[in-house]
């Protein structure tokens, strides 16, 4: 698969990982020149039409989501039997890897930052009526800057039937299944909240609450068994956080948080005042209706009762406190205010990079902090998203501290200037001055003179990303062709050849010639010369000679002693002939050769004693 080009666009570079549905590859999108992640479905899925239909439907609806904490889906397609989904490439690790590597609980801050980000992703998706259905650490990707991105939104829906039966990885998925999912009941937003509760549990204890040999046994435990309170496994888990986890993982969906936003509010409340944070339980005083646990050992049962007793004791304490406060009235209030003024609480700055400014402001406010925008930069993040913060998380600061941030003003756009009809040099400098990259494409043109811009793409006044490329089609004049050789061809052949090569036939003059008729004797443009397309060439062609004229030739001989051999040769339209050959002496000079037939351009040469060079030469036109 490596090196393969999918959809004429995505070049598969390397394998990133494998999951239940397929293999994930890193790839390059050649159209937009960016890295992407491509999940290619396993072949067993691609043969099931019903599955493919659901897969396309679910991934296309997930593609409508756009949020900094959600891995964007760019494209869904297939090439023959290869079905694939193209996603934003996240350079980082899965939360599962991070948990494994940490070999125990993650720091509380880190776990809470991840939870909050996943909740924001869920909140956004739920508002668009998309339920994830497979929230698990494998589907939470973390960048090096600590940004969490949730992937595989909704896709699990297409796979549910398969995963339970066919997929070996299903144990991994079942560990995060809500009881209603395990039971095959109605799945809604609250199922995602349950799964995230299990992820929180794992982040803070280093282990999942339910394990087993088969997906079914794990699923059953979610239905039937109670969670060991996470603080039993990690004493550092604050009570408030434990309560949040327990509420998120209630077996009965009605007792869980009703929305991601509600859970996020509790987390923020806890963060701003951990000591006084109390969870609002649904049906606080109604008896807990938990499905009786199967094989649940007695010790844990007692622990659970203890915890509940503990909760019940809180209410009288709160009531008593309120009464005391009322009695103490203003005095108590004033004292508390004074104490507060003296010791301004310190808070940890949360991580807000990647959030949009409104969200960040809300979060900081809840922690008694405020925000100050110290600058805006162009970036590929949407406008309003925080690019950097000072101080960074988790530095502690006094309450009321202003956290300074730089935010994105989105991608810098530039209006394309009009450069058509400019000279190429002028066009290039105009584009460069506007912060754009000219790309010259030389093009033949019959009308626009050489080195002038014929057209541009994108067109003038379009708004495009700064620094991007503008194609300039620059005239290189009329198309040039190389003149062919047609000397020696018949006129018919010459005409055909010229037409094939885009050269027009000009004047034809005839010349009498001893050879065959209608043969090209010369051409007005030399072979090999570059000429504009459509240029005309004049030809001289051969013509049979008409009746020759009889003429006498007088040949003077050289003054040498004794006999000499004299040869007289004539070349003309009639061809080449020896008109005289004989032995003579100087006394015979001049020799008279009578009645020699001549035609056209005549050359006469006299050779003495077989010399290479003629002794004399005459030319004439008859
Ligand atoms: P499942 O099939 O149940 O979702 P999974 O989540 O473990 O199981 P995949 O979703 O196929 O498996 O992902 C396989 C691996 O590919 C992941 O563990 C992760 O390392 C990597 N991966 C997935 N999506 C991306 C992405 N968008 N960017 C970078 N890496 C990714
Ligand atoms: Mg996945």
C-alpha cells in the first residue's frame, strides 16, 4: 500500500497504526499539499453493501463537525474495493499510549485538562446530534502542546454489529461501553459521558474498572458490577473529582450528567473551589436503584455502603453550618471577607491554547482569573483561537491575575491584483509586492505579443491566502516551427509536408531542368530555420526543357609544345555532355565546335590533358 496513490490525490507514505476497522496511514494530499491520515477499511467490510452505506453516511455526517478538539474529516471515498476516510493528521500520541507510558495515574491537572477538552468536543458534536459511541483513550489523540483531539466520531455506529462479532480488538472497546450499549439499548449523548467517565477513571488510577477475558464478560460487568471508587486505588484523587467520575458512570443514564456541558461546569466549579465543591446528585434522597451486582464480593459491598453513608452525613452538616452562619450574621460575613482579603488564593493557570477566546474567558473567570489579548497573529487556526498564553499552565498565580494571550486572526488573505496585459516583469513585481507567488506559464498566442501576460489564475480581486501562487500565462508569441527540407520532393509531397507542419505555400516558380519534372529545386527558407506557424515558403520546381538552340563554340588552346588532349564539357538544362574530345596542337587554336544544342543556363568547361581544373570556363544564359 505504501507509495500508492488513492483517488489520484493521496499518496500513502507510511503506516501509523491499526484498529478494528482498518489500518491508518500517514499520507500526503497532493492537491492541497498537506499531510493527512487515511483510514483504509479492512477488506471484510468492503464487501458488505449495507455496511458501506452506513459507513459513508456516518462519516459524512461527522465531516460536518469543525472544532479544535475534534479530528476533522476531510474526505470519504473509495477506489474500487478500497474504502477510505481522509482525516486531519495529528502529530502526537493516543491517550492510551500516554497512559501506558506513565505506568500509573496521570497528574491530576493533565487528566482534567484532557477531560475538559474531550467534553468540549462532545458538547460540540452533541449539539449537532452526533454521538461518538466509541469514546476510549485510543480515540483521543494528544499533540505535544497538550491539545486533545477526539477522532472516529460516529463511525462506531456503522461498525457496532461487526465489532462485537468479528473484532479481536473489541475488548479494548468494551472496557468503555456504557451499560445501555452493552445491553444493546438506546444509545444517546449520555453513553459518551459514561465512556468518558471510564476514561477519567483510567487516567487517574492507571487502570480500567472492568476487565475480562471476552468482550461479553467485560460488557456484563458494566451492566452488573459497581466500580471500585477510584480514590481507593489512588488516594490523591480529590473527593470532588471522584464524585464527578461516579456521576458520569452511573449505570442508569437518568442519574448521569444530562449533557457534556453540565459535566464541564462541574469540573470548572471544582477547579475554582476544590474545598467547597459538592456535586448535585439527581434524586439525592431517593434510594440508589442499582441493578444488583452479580458475583459482587461482600467487602466491596460494605465499602460502597460506607461511601453512601458518608454522603448522607453531609446534609445535616451543611444545614448546621448554614444555621450557624445565619446566627453569626454580618459579623461572620465581614470576618470571612477580611480573611479573604488577607490571603489571596493562588490558582493554577489552566491550559487555554487551542480554545477560542470566549471559552477561555469563561474558564478563566470561573477560576477567578481574567484574560488580556496582547496581540493577534495570522495563523491556520480559525480567528479567535488562542495561539499562546503567558503564563503557561500549570503555573500558579494569585487570583485576579490577567493571563496574557495572543490569538489567531485566521488565515491572512490578499486580494489578487489585476496583472493581465502587463509585461511579465511588471506582473511579477506587482504580485510579489502583494505578497503572492507568481508562477509563469509560457504560452503561444497568435495575438498577444511576446512577454505580455495573456491571463491570470486566480482572477483579479479574488481573495486568496497570502503567499499562495498565482499562475501567469505569458505569451511567447506565435508558435514557432522548424522549417523542413523539401528539396528533392515532388510538388505534391512537398505541399502535403508543408501543410502537416503548418507552413503555407507561397510563390512557385518553374525552372527548366534536365531531370524529372515537378521536383522542388530550392526553397526560400532554409531547412532548420525557426519560423512562425503559418509562415509562407516560396519554391522553385523543375520543368522539362523546351527545344534547345544550336550554337557554335570557339575554344582557344594553351601555348604548349607538342600534342595535347582536349576535352570540352557542357552543362545546361539538357544535362551534362562531352561536346568535344580529341588530340590537338597549339596550331589548331582556336578550336571551332559547331551546332552544339544548348538550353537555359549553360556552363562550358575546357580540360587539357585530363587536368583536374578546367583550363577555361564560359557561362551563358540561352
Ligand atoms: P477502532 O478501530 O476501534 O477505532 P483504534 O482507535 O485503536 O480502534 P484506529 O482508529 O484504526 O484504531 O487507529 C489506529 C491508530 O492510528 C491509532 O491508535 C492512532 O495511533 C493512529 N491514528 C488514528 N487516527 C489518526 C489521525 N487522525 N492522526 C494521526 N494518527 C492517527
Ligand atoms: Mg480509532
